[in-house]
C-alpha cells in the first residue's frame, strides 16, 4: 500500500499527542501518586469502598458537565455556583472532592472554612475560558483604561468562570461576580454603580465575551455598537481611545471552547431536520446562535426546561455533551438532540475520570490530602467581597434562572 501520510516529528512547537508534554502549559498533568488503570474492572467497587470508609468526612461534588462514571459518586450535582454553595453548607465535611474544574474548586475553597480541604482529583482540569484572562493581562488592561481616564467610570464584572485572582481584582475595584443565571441583574447593578444605564458609565466584562454581549444587548437593550472587544494582546485592546470612550460595555476577548463552537447554521439545520423543534442554548453561545434559538438559560434552566417539557416534544440543546446525553437518557419520552454533532465534551472537565476519583478517595483514606486547592488569604478576602456583592443582588430573573 502506498504511504500517503508521514507523521511529523515532535518539536517544541508541535507536541504530538502522548509523545511529549509541555510542563508550562499543562499545569499539573502528572499526579503525584499511582493512578489506577482506566481498564481496572474494580474501579467502581474501589471508589464505593473508599467513599464508604470516609463516610461523612467527605463530600463529593459533581458538575453537570462531568462524565456519568464520576457523577454516580457525587453527593450533589449542579453548576459551579450551586456546588460552591452546597460545599459551604457542609461545614462538617473535612474533605470536599470537587469533580469539576480548577476555578470551581477555588470558589469552593473561598466559600468553605479554613479547616476544610478542597481536593481537585486532577490538577490538569482547568477551564480554557478562565485561562483566557490571567491577572497580569487584566491589571495591564485596567492600567491602560486608567491612563485613558476611563477606569473611574467603569465597573468590572466577572463571570463565575474566572480565576480567584480575577474575582479578587473585581472585589478590589468596586466590582462583582455574576453567574449565567444572574448576569442581567448583575450588569444592571454594575451600571447603577457607574451612573445608570442611561448615563455614560461602563462595564468591563470578564472573561466571556458572549455572555457579556448577550446580556448587554438581549437583556439590557444596548446595541451591538455599544460593545467593544478588548484583545489583551493589542494596545488598548485593539481599540482607539475614542472607541473605548464611546463604549458602554468593554468585553474581554474570551470564550468557552465548547459553547463557542456552536453556529447559527447548526440551528437552521436542526430546524429543517426536525420540524417544530424547540432550540434551547446556553448564554455562553455566540450572539447569533442565541438570537436564533427559542430559549436561552443556564445549565439549571436547561435541566428544568427539559423536566417541564411536554412528553413527545422535540428539543435541540446547545450545551456540553455529557449533560445533553444525560438529559436524553433521563427523558426517553422526549426527543432530545445535540445541536452540533462534531462538538465534543469539555476536554478539561473530562480530565476527572474514575481512576483520578479513585486515587483521590483512596489517598484520603490513607491519610494523604492530594491536589489540595488553596487560595491565598488576600485573594480570598477580595474575591469574597466580589462574591458577597453578587449574593446581595436582588433575586434572579426567574425566566433565566
Ligand atoms: S464547558 Fe467551557 S466554560 Fe465550562 S469548564 Fe469547559 S471550557 Fe470552561
């Protein structure tokens, strides 16, 4: 047979899967311990036995996007904010095993007491969106806005999906945190702090441009022209001073690598293939996808919408595949489709697999606390200020919650 493809050799610029690794970008890929083999047939029994031995000392949290093999061991499931609050409501649990991603475990550490240890079973479970805004970039951008005379009339608002350092930045600078459930209420609050929606003040929204744009335009009635994109790799974010001065919302150039893949064409294709289908998407999707959909809301909203749907109704859902698959399995009386068949699971969330969970639980049984997530005191203090400002906001919009 004629060979048509010669595999390139590894180089620092091209790391072939499984051949080499880049320790700078793949923070914590190595686990300091012996992971069970993924093919070990006793993994389920080992996880159950270790969890039973730990009893009430351990509380296992499972994010909605987590794989089923892990979710089966979760004491509670939820989105990032619900899980952090659930963790805070269990002060008796010595260990919080967070089956989610790094920023979520940080939030749990901030909201739990110092004598509780938050464990992330694989330190490589990051979030590509959160990693798109690092604190030095954000502080540099804020300094540029200050130099341009804009920061004084601007309130920073960060999505829950951001590092603790970014949440602390918002706390220090009179800003707050928001979730996909309360982004509208939080953005209205931020405008009130800067002269009102009808004034000239601004909101600096981090790190998800899509949630920020969808909230500003669809929920608050601003125009697309009121929003500018801030690219941290360019001076003034790639804007002129005049553009920044005229903007009402400065959107950080970040996005979710899962939800950012859905396209308006996917909505059109599914409407043509499934007549009468209801299109339900997450607000991390792009503006043109959200405006083409019938319903938009957080993961909790999506779950409730499917639970409340009429038997026999047809739905196409644009969010993470593990959740869509679980909803389809749980509701066989409804026709449930995934919005785009080439979009895959959240790869970082999927780092937490059964071998990592078994390793984390068995380490705790053995008296070791592996992969403990610790947010330093100063960052905790200011991040908590930003989180508390969010918690003081009026109740969420029930239609989107
Ligand atoms: S789904 Fe998107 S926002 Fe959520 S953890 Fe994965 S990359 Fe981050």
